[in-house]
């Protein structure tokens, strides 16, 4: 048949409705089949990742049980009851061995993850690191201390997925700089912990490894994105963890789980070797930092990390060693404080915590100065939200290709993928109805960090609510208190000072919020039922003054503990 004749036959066929219908049905069937095959392939990758995790945990269980059988006299309960500083001292004088501590925490981590699903991987090289310590003449500052690592921070021989299928299968050939420095200082990274999909989420859930629960209340979230770290440490399965923070991702889970956590100045700790779904941010500065049960542990970790080895491995990190003199100083502080920022109204427990802490600090001889952060709406809507999503969320959307969206991210995902024009129209239409909608609208435009710097030595606020599982955006407005310090690039840390009382819960019934809109209503619903859960305050200092921030945190911690003893 000639080409001309072929086209004549095809032209005749196009006019036949039955042929067109068949072609359409076939096309739809092909699309459906391809979608099904793609979804099946994604699910197979996730299944393989879960299987790899289960095998790793079985190996971890075997190692922990083997040590326990060979050393039945190991004082497990005593080891778990010691603070990190106490462990360091006992390791140094030889009264405890690194083996006894590592395998004790292995066993406890397995117990905790069975309860709340927080561990995603066993770092099999930890036993090799243990053997290396025996041959080292000099003991580092973290000699023998087991450390948990957030899942997206690279560890040699392991995958950093960030909760996303896209990154599965990419086995890392070397440790991140922070893991290398931890090992240099004698620490033993031993497990990796769960994160939410994309890590742009204040819950801790992904479809690969599942939902992590809060060990203090299984109906509440541990927070995110360092939620696996928060849950493991709060459950007693780790004594020191490394998290990351781009909008409160260290501070929120630390607060939810009753821990201390520090977000340093962005470039104080090297970020080389960290997976991220968002790159090229200029106006919002991410940071790596420690999470632990007390402030002294954070300070010891920072002292260990800020060493010549880190400055050698990453020349972009300013060679500023830890200033012990500032941390141990007893000089009275000048502290700025605020009970509300004008964007999100604190819940009753948060407001009470800041008032009580302010009084404790004043009675201790410190100077407290009230102030209100300027232009908070502009910071949240323009500098923070547009700063992170200056490309309209395009790069983040690319990361979802070949993935299935976790239910806790569905609202965010649907918002990101709206056309820019539609987002702008929604922002105008919904502004009178939902005042904080603007903070969810990702418009284009590159923005730079403002140069204003506040003059107070430190600042103090309380806030961070306890969210139910799956309510990723129900407390989004509350993060104005945390993401401000990523935009300003100030060091900031949280310290638990109280717990939610029944009186707080009663007062919450009358809570209306700052705007009185549906988002304030949702946040009120999110923080209900939190009696007995921790309430924290955030302590902030100027850039590169982590030691002052920690000193401030230590003061708050000491005063809060003193108040509890006297009650």
C-alpha cells in the first residue's frame, strides 16, 4: 500500500465515531495502566526500603542481645539514668566501658522504636568505630558516647532519603562532615531517625517508614522535621542526637518531647553532606544542631564540634572555637522578652510559661526588657515563605515525581502546584476570610535577609503547641516564633520549663486567637488534650553567640528546676 493510500484509509477512519471512541478508550486504558505500573514500582521501592530497615534492626537486635548474654552484670538501668556529662566522666575514668554504653542504648533504642517507630536504620559501622576507640591514645570530648543522626544527614554506606522515594537507592560513599567530626571526637553514631516526607512538615510521617509517635502521648505528634530524633531521645533510646532546622525543625520536636535543642547560626556547623529537597535558599538559613535532655549536653556537643577538624574539613565554616568563658559566666544578662508577636496568639500554657520564666529571671537579678518584634507579617509572608519558595515550589514539586504524597502533606502539595496566578487570586480573595492564608501562598521573587539587628543580649518567648497526629498545618501560624530566627540567622534554643495544667486546659476553652479566623480555631483544636505534656521557652542570642544562647538556656533550666523542687 502506498503512503498516499494509507493516509486515505486513516482519514476515512477518523470520521468513524466508533473508531474515535475505541482510540479514546485505548488511550485512557494505556494512561491508567502506566499510572498503575508507576505506582506499583514506587510501592516496590518503598517495600524494599522497609525490608532493608527491618534487616538492619534485626542485626542491631542480635548485637545488643549478644552483648547482654556475654555481660549479664551490665547495669543497664544505671547507665540509662546517667546524664551525658556523667557518662563522659565515667568513660574517662574507666568505670564504664564504651561497649556497655553502646549496647545498652542499642537495646533501649529498639524498645523505643517498637513503641513509637522512630529509628529508620542501624549504622552498622558503629561496631567498627567502637574497635577504633580501643586503639586511640587520645580520647575525644565525646569518647564512647552513642549518637543518633537525623535520616537526611549522610552516613557512609547508608541512604539519605529525606522520606522521599527519589533518593532511595543512592548509597552514600562517605560520611557528612558533622558525622566525621563526631567520630573524630570519639562519639559513636549508631542509629538514624525518621523524618517527614520532604522535611518541610511539622509532623513526622512518610510513606516509606511510616508515622512516628510522641512517646509522651501516642495521640500527639513528636513534631518535625527532626521528629524521629525527638521521639528517640525523649523515649530514652539516645542521649544525644543531631537534627536540622530551617523553620523550627530542631526546636519544635524538642519542645513537643520535653527536650533541649539548639539551632546555631547557620554556618557555625558544617552542612556538607546533607540531603535537602530545597536548594539555593538565601533569605532563610538552615542549620544543623544538637538535641539532648539537658543544656550541658548541648554545650559539650558544640564544644566538641567546634574544633580544628571541622574547620579543616569545611573551610567555609569560620574557625571560631567554643568560648567556655562565656558559657560559664555568671554575669547578669539583659534580656528582651515578648508574650506575643502579633501574628499568632500563644495558648494559655505558653503565656503562663513566659510569665513565670520572666519572673524567675528578674528575681535572679537579670534585667528584663519588653519588646515587640517589628513587621512580623512581612517577615512571615515575604521573607520566610517567599524566601523558601522563591521558585513557586517548582524544585520541591520535582522531588515528588516518582513518589506518592503523604496524607499529612496533601494540603501543602496541592497549594504548591497551583499556578502562580491562581495563588495570587486566592491570596486576595481569602485574605479577609483566612488571614494567615498568605503565608501558604508561594509566589516568585528572590528576597534577601534584612539587615536589622536587635540590640538586646538575648530574647525570650514561649510557645510551641502540642499537635495531634496528622495535623501538619494546624499550627503553621505558630511557627512565626521559630522561623523568625532562621530569617535573621540568630542562634536559638528551647528549654522545657513547665507542663500543661488543667487550668490551662480550662482557659483554652475561651481562646480566640489573634485573628479569630478558621486557622486560629484549628490551632485551638490541635492543642486540646495536652495536660501533662511539656511547655518550653525559646532563648535567642545574636549571630555567632551560641555560647551566650546556651548560657541563657542554662540559666532558664536551672531556675525552672529550682521552681519545680520548691513546689
